[in-house]
């Protein structure tokens, strides 16, 4: 299955329009732009293809809610459908809460870790930077965005990569931000240590993972 390459703002507008609470759903697919007034969710409160707001909506079935939540989570992390199913299958084999384990697997993807460290403006940019071999894990170059880190791993920026314009720009922006508590950034060494598995309260993904568990448990 090929990656979606259309206008990503349509995806956030679709999720916002589907929200039963009227909440503005932002998947942060365009990084900092999503925090400004240029954000399409702020400018246009309608679903893609809908001209005006306030149209009557049909009642969503339980299956529809589960599917909507699954699509939202997949788009949030930028994961292919097949990959997404593999992550869920892996999480289902681990004893404990499947939904929490599922989220932890997605959160520990290398591209997401780079984004959480504020070393990329978006997950899409993080995937590109990883693919271009700018990052190392335990001193070994890793160019696979789906690589899953584990507690104790050291993620660092390659010495030559530190001089790249985009990396320098992101490093400057990172100085004004803090990574989540499960990651520890060392500004002097241009590296970060994975301290622990992320707890649910440390994952700000706007999803109800239990609905996704129910979707795959049908």
C-alpha cells in the first residue's frame, strides 16, 4: 500500500468534522504550522468537500466509531495499513493491556522519537531525515524510520549531519522545547537516551486506543 501524498490538512479536517464533541482534532502533520492561524482546522471547520458547516449528520455506528479511531491513529503516526496491523498483532501477544502496548510500540518508532525530541518539525520530516542517514542508534547508523527503540538505547545525530542546514535549524528550535519524560536529551553530546517505556499519560496521541482494540477484536 502506497503512502498518502495528498493534502494532509484534509485529514485533520475530516477528523474534526467527525468529532461528536465538536473538538478540533489536530494530527500535527505539518508541525508548527498546526499551532498557527494558518492551520486549516482553525480556518475551515468543515469536512473536505463540504461547503458549509452545520449539515445534519447521520448517526455513526459502533463499527464506524472504531474504524474512524483506527484511521485517526494510523494517520497520526504516518503508518501503512499493513504495518499498523503488524504492530497490533505484536501488541496482542504481549501480556497486559493491548491498547497501551500498541501505543508504546508506535511511540517508540525512531521517526516518532526524533519528532518527540523536537529534532524534526513533523513526523514526515523525521522519516525523511532518518532515511537520509542523519541518525544513529547505539553508534550505528539506522535509516529505517520504523525501527523501534528500547529502554537504554542512545539515539544520536551523526557528526557530519550536525552541520546540515535543516538539522541546525531543528537543533536551534529544540533548545526552546522539552522532550517527554521518557526521553533524556544531552545537548552537549547531541544525543538522547531512552529512559523507559512511555506511560500512557506521557503519550499525547488524541486517540481512544480501546476502540481500536475493539475494532481488531471483532
